[in-house]
């Protein structure tokens, strides 16, 4: 018979798939001798069976659970239904990958009208017993039965008012007894049933609720966003209670072994004395910093520190711990690898290498490539920040800078982002229901909650700027306003958040690019030592080129020259060229463009110096440079002093039904070779000048787009070479140069062996190659691809992540064919896919030379390339 329940001493950390993350780690901690309250884990398989079994818990599972309760009873010398010294449990969900949106904890399960007396007697503390019972009724009702919490909170507030006290702790045992009766009444009103008195029944209901929470809409949204498989299921952890609310030598808290925002090697966390877990998270009482524990209970603090270090060494990673102190005795309730910002991830990884705990390779695998984005994005302009009024301060929960209009509801955030606004989500505190708004917002601000509140934890995970617990502000979600002492910020007003300092500003602040130094540099140097795949950038102006080099680009893989043509000072001459009636007129116009192009290339060479720059000759169809609005056509005719109807005729002539498959790329040069001749001459002139001025050596790389046939390439190449040779002769100079082609038409990929005989390099234009392999128009596919993803026809958008099966097959095959006829063929990719980590892993295995992507993705691509190499060697 299959086993669906494991005592903590039966599992280990490698059993995550079966026991969930929490269960596996509870088992591991138990087995290495830490003080973990005993309990058992019901497996993810049991959860899957629950769904197969029409959401029923089988009799055999109930029997198995009962056996494990007996184990706990004999181990702990307490009995589950005892009216003398009752065994109580906490019940928690525990998915394989920790997930917000899943069921919260239920504490004190097993209490009923009789055992509460037993608890009072055994602890000699009636107040504590009834406080535990009222908490249990409230949590059970809220979490397992979905009775709104507010009903219970209102009763609690009412009794505090009646008794004229402020704190829950000031209520007496008698008050709490009254409250228990009121809570039970609410339960009956809402469910039509008495509050269950049988502990086994309570437990089965709670376990069912955990299983059901796996399929609640919030959990489903979260899984979809994070690509987590629905079939994993969740485990349930049932653990003997220890009490943090047993008086002033008891308490509970959460702490990280290092700072999860910065990575600093220092305990970081918070705790509350005389409290149970939910008090810390709920923000009802403000927790104290873990530092304070050192003063209150120095021995417990030292022990906790020692355990945190032991667990770090054991897991070889920063840990996120939950603990309870019961009458001075420390218990561990959870450990897991702590979620952290990217900054912290890098600092921790570098420190762990320096501490000898992990290798550089392991450190590299620890940082998610896409998360580097967090570090690459701008910070506030300090000067402007000084002059912007401060609205309030809160906790610096997740670093970064964000400006945007404030909205108070997740749905409004989603709508505002759809209409192109930058927005900040403002809430009293966030809950898993806010997840979509949190994803879309630039930043998150909450008035309540600490560094471990939902907002703080989730925002850090997302790498999103967040200020939490800004108690100086009042957030009215119904009126949709933020109030400070003397200001009111309405929905739609702009504020700025500095997640690194916790300061909230009124109005917008300019952002600046970050500097990448310190551990980031060390880490990225390791990345470079390990990776084999080259990383270049797509850039067509000196500013982007400079950014790319700062981010570690080894060259430019794609300099699109058409962007230079669109410049407003140039477009008149470009149009003159297009409207030319014969070659002479065209050459005349092109001669005016040439000096400008020379300057463009010279400026880029000045930034890149001796690094490679692949310059692609003109690619788009010519009509893209002409106006199409009536008014603009009239104005242009006037400006150019030409007949308006002639202009209209030209525009009509150039119009295309399917421009992406029309007169573009090298087809332009077949018709008008003088265009590419001009560009080739400009490149050579610029390179020769830059070589001299800067005393460097440059090998220009000239790339011909949209080739599909060898003879086509030969023709265009002949024209270019002729022009270059003439230019060099005129100048009496010599320079080495390379001519290559893009592979972006399936036919070119199929005939790559032929094409490679005339090309010194290939660069895969996977944007066009994807378009033409699928037969999806790049410009139109956006309209329907979503539906493909929703209907699970595609797992991803093939314009963002390479379709390895189809387009990838062409890449692999053509790479092999090309190298067969030209063993020196240099090969890269410059489509959007060049910055996608999964695509990079694939291309690394194919063996191409480099990827090229937008400057901001260069560090991501470098890291992905190093990870690909490490995984391949493994
Ligand atoms: C491509 O097609 O992948 C490419 C890089 O060229 P463009 O996007 O300019 O067509
Ligand atoms: Mg292309």
C-alpha cells in the first residue's frame, strides 16, 4: 500500500516533490538534531488523489493520519483529545515551490470546550487557554471555512471597547471566555452548524481546506505567472504546537540568516514577545528587530544565531527561519532558502564563495539571469530628489526607484497599465488577491506591515520597489486617498518611491542609470571566466553603444543603419533619394547622406574602439521613409518643391500589400546598388579615419540582410567590394574587412552550405526567421498569439523565446551546413531571442560564436551564457 503520511523523522530535504518544501525541511531539521516540534507531513500525492477522488479524503488516508497522530502522542506524552494535557497542532500548506495564495496557517487545532479546560489546567494559565481557543476559532473559520475575519475582529474590538482596554493582552480570561462564545455563535450563523468539537473532524476539515487552496484562483494566477505546473499539488504539515503566547518568556518571530535586501552577513528579522505567529505577519502589533532579542534573552539569541549559521552551512545558502520561544526554550518551525533581492543574491553568492561554502560555478547558478534586470535599472537623480518634497517615510522593503500615478485597487492598476500609465499600487497592506496589481505596478506602497509582510516578501521576490509599513500615512482604499498630516494624495496623483531608503516623495523624479561595481563586478568577472559564448549588443547610436560596453558587451552584433536615416535632419535627403527619377539623381542625394553616415560610423567606432561592429546595410522598404497622412504629403510636396500628384504617384507605386515580404533588404540593392555602395564607402572611410585618429585597428564587418539565394548575395557583394576597392584605391589605403549575411529567410538556412561560400559570417535574424518559418507576420501576430498561449497551443511567444523545435532546427542545420563549406565561418544571432536565457542555453549547445541583444540585456545574456556552459559541462 502506498504511503501518504510521513513523520518528520522519516523524510529529508531531498524529498521536496513528495513532502513539499516546508515538509522536507522540517524533516531535515529534525534529522540533524534541531529542536523542531514533532509532527507529520501528508504528501503532495495525497493532494493529487484528493482531486482524482472528487475532492474527498479517503478512509484509508484518515486511518493513516490517525496512526501518525498516535506516534505524536506517544512521542510527546500528550493526547490529541485529552481534557487534561491536550496535544494541539498547527496545520499548514507546503507546496514544492513556496507560493503566496495558498492556505494560511491554522494554529491550536484540537481545542474544544473540554480540552480548553485541560490546557488551562496543564499550563496553569486560564487566560492563555481561552486566548488560544478564540484564536483557533477565528483562524479555523477564516482559513478553512472562509468566514470573513472582520466579523471576529469587530467582536474583539467591541469587547475591548466595553472593557475600556487598548491591547488584546489586557483582556482577562473571563473576557476571552465571552469572546469564545461569541465566536462560536458567528460560526453557527455563517455555517448553520455548531463549531466542530471532535479534534479529528477539525483536522480533516483543515486538511481538506489546504488541498482546496491549491486550486483557489489566487494560487492558479500565481502558478501561471511563474510557470509552475498545476499537477505538483501541495503537501500538508501537521505539527505539534509550541506556544509563543505563554507569557513574557515566550515569543515568536521570523528571521533571515543574512539581510535579504542587501545580503549583509548579519541576522535580519523581527519578533514579538508573548505572541503567536499571526500577530507578527498581521501587523496588529509592531514587531521588534531581532537585535532586541539579544537584550531580552541573550542565551536564546545566541542559540538562534548558532542555529542560523548551522543551517546556512548545511544548506549552503542564506536561510529564512521561523521560530517560537516557549517559556525560554527555542523551537524551529521552518527553514528555507531565503527569497532575496538580486543585489543580495549576488552579495550572498560572492560571500559564500569567499567563505569557502560554494564554488564560483555554484554561485553563478544561484542568480536568476532575468533578475539582473533589477540592478540594471535606473535609480533616482540625487539632485532632483533633494528638491522634491518628502511625503512620508516607511520601511525600505525592496530596493529600486519608482514614480507613477497612485491607484488603490489591483484591477485599476491593471486597467491603467493597459492604457499606458506608469502606476504605484497603494494599499493598507497587500494580500495574495493583489498579486496582479503587484505584477503590473512600478512600485508598491503599504501603510501597514513589517519587513516580512506580504508586500515586502512578494515585492522582493519580484525585484519590485516597495515601501511597506509607512505608518505616517493613512490609506483610505474606499475614498481612494492617501492622507498625511497635512496632505491628501488622490487617485491619479503622482508619487515616487525610493525602495532603498523608504522615502516617499510627492511628484515625479528623474531616474539615472546605475553603476555596476563591487561584488557585481566580481561576479560578472567570474561569469566571463566561465562562459564561452560571446555576447554582443544591438546598438545603432553612440549612446546605446556606450551603455552596451559598460554592461560588458564584447562588440556590436547588429547596427541597424535605417535608424540613422530616420533622423529628422536627414529624412529630407533620404526622401530626395527615394524620389529620384534616375540613378544620377539618386547618387547625388546619396552623396549628401554619405558624410552623415560616415560620422555615425566614426562615432560608433570611437566608442567600440577595436571591438567588433557588425553594420547591417539598409533593410526596410523605402515607403517607410515617406509620409502617408494627407496633410503630411501636401507639406512634403511643398517643402521639396515638387508636384503633389507626382509625389502621390510615387507613394502609390511604393505601396506594398505585404511589406515584410516585399521590396526590402538586399532586394533594394539589387534594384539600386548605389544605396549599398554609398553605405559601404561610408563604413570604410569612417574606419580608416577612426584607425588613424585613435591609433587603433579596425576590421569593418558589413552585413547584408534578407539574403535567400547565393547569386543574390554574390551580386550585392560584388557591388560592395567594387566600391570598397575603388575607395581604398582613391585613398591609397588598405584595410581588412569582412562581408557576411544575415540568415533570416528559411531558404538561406536550407542552402547555408552554398551561402557560406560567399559569406565570412552569418548572423541569424531570428525575428524574420521566426516570422517566415511560422508564416506569422511580425506586425500582426501580436493580435492572435495571446490566444495561442491561452489555449495552450503554444507554451510561449515564439517571437520572445526561440522555437527550438522548428526555427531552432533550421539554425542547427544551417550552422552545420555553413561550417561544412566554410570552416572559418563566424556565427552569431541578432534577433530579439539573443537576450533570452533559454534560447541562449540552446544556442550554447549548438555551438555558435555569440549572441547579440539590446544593451540592457547584455549582463543577463552573459550570465545565461555562463550558466549554459556550467550546465553543459555537468
Ligand atoms: C531579425 O530579423 O531578427 C533582425 C535582427 O532584423 P530586423 O529585426 O531588423 O528585421
Ligand atoms: Mg530581419
